[in-house]
């Protein structure tokens, strides 16, 4: 598994160099964020669609995509807010779900005999979290343009896009506050303030940031805090903190129907500055050089994985890779290096006067109200129709995001994994490589999958699904089969009870697996519009510029 090098920046005003139009009737162009696809999957696409003269292009931000999508790309992968904007402007080709030749899934994720014929049917392929985001946007203009009937309107953006990956923003920290005094460290001194033993306590960003600055100023955090330098993300966190204090809604400007529209307000530089100060009030940070800001999420996660940073604010995919060693210590790089890294990140903690325990140093807290965003695959209506590449566009999308997505994970009648002769989305070839595109891509990127089957496979690594409140969505799970999922298959070799080469006790192994699952999992928010923030909205250029200038002013004082 590799890590993406740079997460998208929704508000970036970086002006990319102009490019010569690359569209041609003889070529097909797929565009994506930088390093946001498996190299192996990309090679398969190039081979499979060589007759269509398949080409791959990358961009850094949604703004870069906007400048080139209409004239250059057949298929692209924007964030949902941009997909909604394009749909309402009539620029997206509605997805022909029947062409994918996929089966519907029932409420338990079991394959049904009925085929998917439209977007409403296709909702069954995706997790509740994904469905909530797809149906959160105002799309009345799009529905009128493309004559989407009332039944399919229930599927929202699924009429125009295929989900790619989900992300949320979390807080990670290193439990060993002062290594030289580790024997004196009490469990309750740090971790219990913002998390419990299972890392599942829901906290607010205000609580986290307040405690973080206290620890920076009193010297408890000797090393720096790593934070992704993406002012769109940081402004949105600050906005959440502000609305928590003001007891107002995060987004007061959605329609009466509760559907999100483009941001219609105005934010001055001064207003943006005041909001950002909720997160970065330099008067409250007394120790200089205590914060590492970098726009490359790879730099941030590796700094944390190497223990150079003692805390981190970043997206869950970045944290998940950091929890597995990052670029230098990942088990995929070298099992011996990973074992040494893991051993160094195990510490003995004094729980009381008579008992001690060894635990993984790197911990996670997911605030109860935080950023949750999703990217999706869309088809350029005018370009693909003009070039005659509509069929190729659907085939490429299926290969990347839907292949094998309608395979049942569990046998409904007996609640057991299907026999080997049944197809599974996590099937592998003789080289132990995943066969189907979505699984191959997830194994590389490691952000949260929108597909019900992949999500079920990952979450089944947990020995106790009840803590994630998944009973209704995954009722086909059985107690006997829990702890048999993606992470447990990946890391079973480090458990002493599973392999002679293992080096963790059963308790330590289980705690580590739960840490990975907690990092991966994005909770289901039923009233999604209540928690949507500006990271999921199309903003006017002036608003973006004002936020950018305000962030520059804040950053110069850190």
C-alpha cells in the first residue's frame, strides 16, 4: 500500500499553467488528483483501454480541474460540491446505471436477482454514510435539464456520479509525552481527557485545541504538532469551533428542503481572520516553532510516524497510513523495519500502583462534529457525446469503482462467508494481488471506501461491531466471523497467537487492529446537512481569496 502524496485543496487559488487542449476524437482522458489511484490499477486501465488511446492526467485542486474539465477530460474525479455545481449547469452526462450490468443488494448486502436499472437501485451498493452525502445537495436544476423522475431524485447525485472515496478530519497524538519520564506517566494524565481506552469518546474541536495548546505551553508536548497546511480545511475546522461557541448552525444558508446549495454569502478578510483565530490564535501559543505546517500530507503523516511530531491534524487516510508506519516503516516496505518501528511505538503505562500495560503510542480522536467529504467520478456530457466515448467512460468507471461491488460478502441463510467457488470482491490471483479494481485501489489509497462490500470487509476486522453501531447495516455479520477482515488478514503475522514470527500479545494485537479500524471508520450522520461545512460548498472566487489572505496573515504570526 502506498500513500497519496497530496490531498486536494478545495479553496486553493494557485493558478496552474495553462495547457493546450488535449481532447481529440482519437483519445480518451481520465483526470484525477495527484497520486490518488493505484499504480497497478492505472496500468490495467492503460492496457485494457489501449485501443481507445487511454490517457491519464492529474491536477492538484478542484479549481485546477474546473479550468480544464469541459474542454479536456472525458472522466474526472471532483469533490461532491463541484459535481453538484456541474450537474445543475447541465455539464454532466447522467450515469447509465443499467449499462454496468450489476445486481442490486438487499438491506444486508446480499446479492439480489434483480439487476440495477437506475440510480435509485444503485443506492444499495453503497454505505449509509455515502448515501447521506449523495442526497444532501440541491439538484432541482439538474433534474429539470435531464428529466430525472421523482423516484430517481431520491438518489441525488448518484444520478450524475459514482462515489470514489470518503474522508474525515481527525486528531492523532503520541501517548509518550515525555519519554525520559515514561515510567511516571499515568494513563489518566493525558489520554482520558479526550479519549478513552477504545479511542471512541467523541470530543469537540474546541476541547481538543484548548487542551493541545495547554500542553504546548506547559511543555508537556516537547515536540511539534503537525498540521496539514490547507486553508480550506483549517478554515472549515475553525468555522465548526466558532459555531459550537455561538450555538448557531454551521451552514445557515441551505434551502428550506434542507438541501445544500452553493455558498451565497460573503466573507470579508476580517471575518475570515476572526474565524481562523478560533483555531490559530497566536496569542495563545506561547512557544514558537511548536507547529509544523505543510501542504503535502505525505510530509505531515511521515513526520508523525517517525515520532518527530507528537500530535497531528489531518485526514483519516493520512492518519491510517501513519498508524502503519508511513513510507519508511510500512510493512509493505520491509517487515523487519515495520516490526522494529512497531516495537519502538509500544510503551508500558502505569494504570495504578500494582498494574501496568503495554500499549501502542499513537492514538486517535475523532471529533463528534468534523469535516466529512467525498470525491466521485463524473462524465463530461458534451465532450464524450461529441467524441463518441460515452461507452468507454462507463467502462472505465466500472473498472475503477464498481467492478465486483455487487458480490455478496455473506451467505444470508447461514451467515457465513460464501464458499470459495463464489466470487468475492476481495478475491486475489496467484500472486496474491486483488483482482477487482475497487479493492486494488482501496489497498493502495486506504481512504474510506463508499462501497458496502469493501466497507463490510474492512469493518469485519473488528471483534466487536456493536461499538460502531453497525448492526442494522451489517446484520448479515456473525459473531464467529468477526475479526476476519482486511486488517486482520493484513497483520495476522504480527500476532504471537497466529504466527511464530509474531511479536505482539493477543491483547496488544487486538488493540492495534482496533486503532486502525477507528481511524478508517466514518460514522453515519443521519442529518448530514446539519454538519456540512464550507469544505463541501462551492464558494465565489472573492470569498476564496479573502480566506486565503486571512490565512496568510494568521500563518505569518505562528
